[in-house]
C-alpha cells in the first residue's frame, strides 16, 4: 500500500468517525428532547389566545362600567377595548419572542 493510500484511508476513517459522532449526538438529543405533540401545540395556541382575550375583556368590562357611571361624549368601552387588545397583543408577542429565543439558544447549544 502506498503512502498516499494510507493518508487517504486515515482521512476517510476520521471523516467517518466525525459523522458517526455527530449522528450519535443527534440521537441522544432526540431522546432527551422529544418533539412536542399536537396537544402541546394546541395548548400553546390556547395560552396565546387567552393572553390576548383576558386583557381585552377586562378593558371592555371596565369601559362599560365607566360608561355607565361616568357618561361622556366619548365611549370608554371602545377606548378600553382597544387598549386591552393592544396590551394583550403585546403580551402574546413578548411570550412568543421569549419562546423563540429559548428555542434558538437551545439549538445553538446543541450545535456546539
């Protein structure tokens, strides 16, 4: 066997070893972190939905109460409904951004 063939065989073995090692790491990661099921996704959608609905309903209820006890030229109900909707959307956006950041950090940690 020539010297060049020995070097090529060693390179092939180290490349093969790296490939096997990478697959083993991915397999261990998959065992530790199973993919979330459909119920997890539905639960997350419900959580995001409630984080928007609750502030919107609270704002609407407060607006109805204010319109009843302190009537004026403008509608407190409409103003506080919009304010509650904005607060709820900001809550949902912040929660989704935090979850996305956590997923990205975990992927970066796993890639290392």
